[in-house]
C-alpha cells in the first residue's frame, strides 16, 4: 500500500518505512534518537473510560516495541458531538490521560474533529539510544520466540459487539488490553533481543511474518504453548470471529504450513487481530531463560516460549499443535 509513496532518505532516519516496523526512529545526536508513532481506532469496548485506557496503551506500545521510552503524546480525537454527550468524550480522554500518567508520558495537547464514528488514539514521541533500537527484523536462526500477553482480544471485542461476551470475559479482555508493554520492553533492554514487535491487527502469524522479512529465516510455532485468554475458546467454538482475523488467516495462509491436526479454530487463534497485544520477541537461545525470568520479574501477563526462528530461504512458518 505504501509502495507508491516516495521513500524518505536521510542518514539520520534510522528506521523508516522500508521494514513494516512499529515506529519511525530519527537520530538527533550521537547518543539519542526520537521514536515517533501514531495509532488510533474506533471503540473496542462500550465503556468510554476503558476505551481511552486501551487506545492509549496501544499507542504507547509501538514506542516500547522499538526499544524506546515514550515521553510525550498528543491526543487524536474524532467525535460525533451532535449525537453523543460530551461527557463520553471526557471519559475517553480521562482514560487516555490516566494511562499516559501511569507510563510517565505527558499529554501535551491534541486535535479533534467532528465525525459520525468516535475514534481515539495518540501520536507518541519517545527516546532511545541509537545502539538500543530493537526492530522487527534482525532475528537469527535458532532464536527463541517469546510472547508477553495472551491472544484472543479480537475474538472478545467482536463478541462484545455481538452481545455475546459475559461481564467477566469483558473484564478480562480489558485487563489484557490496558496492560502496558513497558515491563516487557524493560526485559528486552535488560537481556537484549534480536528482534521485537507488538502483536496487533495482523495477529500473531501476521506480525511474525513481518519479522521474517529480514531474509533467510522461517519460524516454528507451537499452539499448545501459545497463551490464550481462556474465555475465547468457547466463543470461537460458538462461531464468534472478527472479519479481520479471517482476512489475516487468508493473507498468511500461503506462507504457513499448518499441521493437519490444527483445526480451523486453532488457525484462527494464531491469526486473531489483537488490540494492544503483547510483544513478540526473538532472543538468542542462550538468553531465553534469563529473558523469561526478566519478564516474570516485570509481571508481564505472559512469558511464554512459543517457538523458534528457523533457517529457511523461503521464510515459511510451520504451525504445530
Ligand atoms: Co506495532
Ligand atoms: Co501501530
């Protein structure tokens, strides 16, 4: 989609649009670079305050995924001021502000427009030492793949829209989506990683595929080791599935060898379009144990070894039970 846009060329643009990376990184001095990212979307839960918290956590996540520390944010707001009470917008912004404060990020302003469908997110600026940047390419054969949050938020947010999610399930999805990826990012910085990205709209396999774009590598993933929000299992069995998740599966299918015992539901889990998902990290096998320990110390929602990077010129993903 972005292929037709002229590429920015500048020696200080350390990460631009060439890789499907989470944020742009621009060097401003020998020991400091700016990490710049923007994200916004339509409500995924009914509670406007929780929606604000989720959208902010999601926007900040791309900074952490690059190894950066978010510092400043601007709100991006679309709101139907003639049909919804202004108090709803205030609740969205309160949620965003609280999450930003939790992350030590200053919300320095923003921009709003009138729009029939509410949308909220943030443009975020963070900082990183140029030597500490972690991109989504750079994984090497033998690297261990680790995931820091359970999957399933796409299935649950669809169930919410269909009125099929219990209060308990909604609460669990909110807990997962509002959890900050800061702890996971700290573990990456402490232990060192070959590559990292956050799992969002393209699902686990879609973002894993981006990680393979560096060339010469493939991956193996074992579903039994992939953490999943428990309540999503019965929702999928009941036929709840986001359109985006089905599109993700169709899009990666040509690059994935699914073991024959992985049924449709299992394949959909691996492609579920996440909102504010966890970090997917490739670490060298010698560091895998200390990385998992570091994640546990940071109390990330998951610290699961889900597979490994393989040597494969065809960049194929093998998904096993
Ligand atoms: Co991202
Ligand atoms: Co993003």
